C-alpha cells in the first residue's frame, strides 16, 4: 500500500533511518505497555487495599522509567525522521541536477525550466514527509497491533480478537480512497504547475504589462486560473476530510467495542480489574498508529504524484555521449543547414556558411531572421538540424558536449552572473586563476578602476547582478569569457541594451580578440560588423548575401538598404541630440 519500490531504491540510504525510526517507536510502545500495566496493577492493589509502601515506590519507579524510555525513543525517532528526509532531499536533488547535466544544453527541448524548479523544490519537499513520516508509520502501524494483540490475548482473547479485526478496516478505507485520490492529485499538480508558470510569466513581464496598460487583463486571467486551482484544492481537502472522518469512526468505534467487551468480561468475573483497566487504557493504541498513517496518507499521495513527475524527468532519453573532441583546427563549415522548432514553420533553410580558424565573421539581419538560432545550433543547444555542420572536418553531432563547451564560448546580451563576489563569477571560467590573471582581464574590459573603488575582487553581486549597470554586467561577462580562453567565441547581440560608451569598449575588445581567436559576431547594429572578414546576411531564414562590408555596399542589395536605413536613423538621432 503506497510503497513505491523504485522510489525507495532511488534513496537506498534512507532505509536504515526508516528501520531505526520503526524500532524506536516499537520500543516506545513496549515502554507504554509496561507503564499502563504498572498503573493498572497499582489501581487494582489500591482497590483491594493491598498496597504497601515499597510497592508504591516500585510502581512509581517503573512509571518514571517508562516515561524516560518513551522520551528518549521520541527524540531518536524524530532524529531518524530528520536524517531520512535529509538524505531524500540531497539524493533526489542531486539526481535531478545530474540528469540535467547529462541532458545538456538541449534539456529545454524536453522539459520546461519552471517545471524542473517546481519538482526539484516543492516536489522533493513532499517526498520529505513520505520518507520521514509515512513509511516509518506504515511499518509501525502493522507491527503495533500485532504486538498489542499478543499482550492482550493473555488477558482477554475475545477483546484482543475484536480489536485486531477492526484494525484492517482503516487501510481498507485508505485503499478505497487511493484510486480516486491519485487521479485528483495528478490533476491538482497539473493545475499547480500551470498556475506557477502563469505567475512567473506575469511577474517577469510586469513592467511590460504596466507600459501597455494590460495589467488588468492579466489580473483577470490570473484570477480565473486561481479560481480553477481553488476548486481543485477544495476537492482535495474535501476528500481528505471525508476519509479522515471515516477513519476516526472506525478507530474510536473499534476501541469502544473492545472496551465494552472488556467491561462485560470484568462484570462476569472472566478477567480481573487490572486486566480490564489495561484493555481500556491500551484499546486506542490498536488504532492510533493506523489512524496516524491515514493522516500521513494524503501527504504521501502528494509525494507520489510528485515522484511521478520526478521519474518522468529522470527517464527522459539522453543523448549518447560522443567520443570525438574538437580538433586543433577549429574551422567551422555548414552546408545546406535547415532547422525548425515546429514542423510547419522553417526557421533556417539551406544555410551555407564558413567560419575559418582565426577569422572574424559576422551574422546580421533583422529580428526573426534566424541569427540566434545559428548560434544555438553551433553551441549544441538545438540538435534537430538538417544538412551538414562540421568543426575541423568532424561532424558537430559526433563531438562531445564537454569538448564543445571547452572550446566554444557563448556570450549573449543576457549573460548570467551569479550571486556572490566578482572573484566567484570569474573563477567559474578558470578555477585555478590567480588574482593577477583576474585583474588582467578586468583591465582589458575596463572594469578594474570601478572595482578598485568598491571592494576589489570581493565586490558582492546581488541576485541577477541587480547592483551593477547593464554595461558593467556585460564587461564582467566578457572578462569571464576572456578568462575561459577558448578557440571560438560567439557573441550573440552582446552589446544590446547598453550605453554607447560601454558598447564601444566591448567592441574594441572583440576586435582585439579576433586577432588570435575565431570570433563569430551576431549583431543587429551594422556599424559593429564593418571590420569583419566576412558578413553573412540572413533574411527570413535564408542566406540573402555574403561578403565584406565594402563589397556588400557595392552590390546595393538588402545589406546596403539596411545600412543606409540605420545610418539615416543614427544621423537623425545625433542631430536631434545636438539641437
């Protein structure tokens, strides 16, 4: 019942903690039996007026000892539950993380990032209760009634049988609810994931919704989705409440039957007062472990629903690891390259490009022309391309991702900087770099003076580097890229959305880098690609033109029209600023 063998095997370390938890609870039960037996015997002696002073002290000693044992067992049980939950969280999150690493850059093609975050955080948290409380309680709930039956059968066999027979009615109720609950909770988790996605999207686009005054529409949309989630949540709560009510009726009804039978036997003289009292005091213990299991059951169902999502992620097909390495000659050639995200919508069609080693090549075009898609293919993120793509004569599909990422560095306008120090972010590119090397790359990107005025290499970056300007973030990202010292650098709109001064500084570093590295520059601003050895012009997924800046202007084609339009706009802007 509610035991997922694969889940338990996935977290094998938790077994010893579960076993320790069960043993601790069983010892606590034994101590409780001794305490109740002592109290019952004490009351019988008191009733018969046969109590001696030494008997009083002995009974008190046994009761105190039993309480002490129960206290120690409670602490140990709690400790075992904590260690079990800790091992589950660590193991499962490590498995999820390593799975994402094996999936590589293309994991987004198979699973949404928001879903990964949800199952890695809240999904694993649900399983914390499953391992830390539900599973130990399940085994204890089966062991406790049998132990009590053995003890009570020596007092009154009919009462012991009645109590034992009523116990299985609780798991029968649980099993009856399980099938319905599983479907309901699967729907609950689906609605929960969708609501999380919507909320995250609205939060990230909050500024845009305010600008276009569409926040009211998004508000209504969010309210509608929240109402759907509220309804499914209420169904879950109703299911839980109803099942708990039924289990309470069985538990207390069964205990009442046992007590009534014991009292009748005492009245008829079949059992002594001590035996009757002991049955009365312990009758509820027959049902409480199974009743507690019923309470944990609903949490466990949530955990099982979450585990289904976790295993779907862990079972995603992985790309076979390739053995080929990026050769010394890192020249890139693509021929008749095609790509589409959807079957009926081509993004790239019959693209042929060459990127010789040590060259400075630019890819330009209007938004949506396919420039960034080319970069994603080169970095191994988009794998379903057609045509041929080779690096040093070796097909890109045969090169290991580790080797590709070692020799190819990608810098976008949204290069991620981690919360921590400047040193931490730089050392990601080269862990063994000393402070002299770090300051050297910072000097190259003209960020050193600013950092010296702050806290040097120990200058703290807040989450998403919110305490740095856009230009400073890009310079730091460029410094990290320079420190990586790879063969090929791909700059995808790396100077977008930053000030002119920062853009000029970064472009100067890119020009310097192109003297001894292969540089591929993707830019919407044509002034940045004037010095390129070759320029590829994309238009609606096709290669429209190619050549140097001068030859493309002489052709008076698509590139020339884009250049003239941008120059006219920039001249107008400068003129407006001067007026």
